[in-house]
């Protein structure tokens, strides 16, 4: 990765960190696990809820609230990120 790419990644990381501070700890964990922010890889909702199958619906609800919370405070850049995350689902 060249210096320019590293700077871009650092900027994105800083923005993600700033946005996730507005979430509850539970919301942040679910969003990070689901979308791969500082996680080894993204996980399907079924994988996130695999240890507790009954929790899958709760996890989906938490993820939806978390994404909506970020989108509600969105600027144009955030709207692009949230739109991309929604399209990914």
C-alpha cells in the first residue's frame, strides 16, 4: 500500500471511529462485526447470530437502528457510506 492509500485508509478509519462514538456499545459491536470495520472479515447476519440463533432478529433490529442513527446525522459523505452499506445487504 502506498503512502497515499495509507493516508486515505487512516482518514476513513478516523471517520468511522468518530461516527461509531454516537452508537451504543452493542450497536457499535454489531455494525463492526457485520460490516468488517476492524474485523478480520465481514460476517453475514446469520454468522453474527450463530452462537445464539434466537438473537438473529434482535441483531438485525440493532443493526437497522444503528445504521439509521448514523444516517440521521448524515452529511453527504456519510450518506454515501450508509447507502453503500445498505446496498451491500
